[in-house]
């Protein structure tokens, strides 16, 4: 029987927040959906909402998920309507890995 890629991702997931059962996969998925901060991650997933011992690791996983872009051809777009979910592929930014803008949340090296 062949293995299913999504099942492998979940099977290989590492629990970051034991209290709420949040994995690294869940955090990367939230980042792919636009989550940018730890308070927002807590609202979306519950990570860090109880004892708080996972905050440092959850922040690290969320930060590593930044510096990614959608893997779509230049000049195209993916539209997201409120409440809609889509599967997207993220790839790391190349080059100097410097970003300026994004509501001035990122101003320089990633």
C-alpha cells in the first residue's frame, strides 16, 4: 500500500503545544493562511493559551514560516474570499532575503 503525503506530514508532525494539541504543521498552516503574530496564532490554534511553556518554540516555528512566498507564476494571483480555505504551496524567498513593507512589520533581513 502506498503512503499518502498528507498522512505522512501529520504522522511526522511535532507537538509544539501539548495543552491544546497544536503541531508544527498546524503552525505552518496558520502562517500560510496569513497568521503573522503569536497573539493571532493563539487565537487561531490555541497555542500558548494555557500554560505558555510552548510560546518560545511556537514563535520560532512561526518566524521560520515567514520569509516564504506563494509558489505561483509571476504576474498571477490567488484570490481568498472571507471564510474560504485553499491549499497553497510556499517556497522560501531567494536572493538577499530582504523584505521592506508589509505594513512595516518586516523592514530588512528576514
